[in-house]
C-alpha cells in the first residue's frame, strides 16, 4: 500500500507539470500565428493552434482550405 502512495505522490505532480507545459506550448503557437503575413497561412496556423475547424473557412485558397479541414478535424 505504501508503494502505491509513493508512486502516486511522484506521478501526479509530473502529470500536472506536463499538462501545464502542453497548455503553455499551445498558447505560444497561437500567438506566433499572428506574425504570419499571408492571410490564408495565418488562418491555417490559427486553426491548427486552436484545433478549430471553423477557422479553416476563412482560407480563400480551396486546396489549402481542404487540407486545413482534413488536418484540424483529426
């Protein structure tokens, strides 16, 4: 029983730190999208960063829009 508590005491903080780091990386990715000059590429970047397929519909190029929808919907 002591082994289980020791394992959980080590594992839970590691999971929390990993989740925090993933959230911070996600926020950084979205922020860097606003520096992209091309509007279609910026919309594609934001759709992937926010995992939001509705942002793909702002893309004018049909081929890039299709690719965006396929990748973000996964």
